[in-house]
C-alpha cells in the first residue's frame, strides 16, 4: 500500500516536468529542473517498495502549447538488482536531461 501512496504522490508531481509546454526559454527550463528535483526526491521514496528484478518503466511526453503532437516522448525502463533499490531517481534524471536538452535547442 505504501508503494501506491508514494506512486500517487510522485504522479501528482511528475506533470510539473511538463510545465515547459506552457512557456518557452530558460526560465521554463529552470522551473522544470526544480520540479524534476522535487519529483526525484519523491521517486526515491517510491523506490522503497520496488522488488529486485522487477521492471520499472517511466513514460513521458513533452507537449508544445497548442500542438497536439508530442515534441518529445519516450518510455525508459530499469530493473533493480536488490529490493528497495532507487531506480526512479536515475529515470527522473534522464527525463529531466532530455527535457532540458529539448527546450534549450536554438
């Protein structure tokens, strides 16, 4: 039950990473980094309920305002080697880096 509670809290924060869709530029990217850092902390908490050799996937889409097509989307996966291993933080970091790279393109 604790895993689902943590996952719900994490899911509520994760859309903040997509905040860049509402605005452009470095300010939006900085906000996304702050939200991603928050999400990463919650992700570490969620990981406590992860079992060894299970598969954890993180799917995301970056949308531009007024455009129904995703600017960037992916599904990344990880398999923990031990029970409770924090696999979510590295996944959130990968997503954050991909988002920053996309929004700072000239």
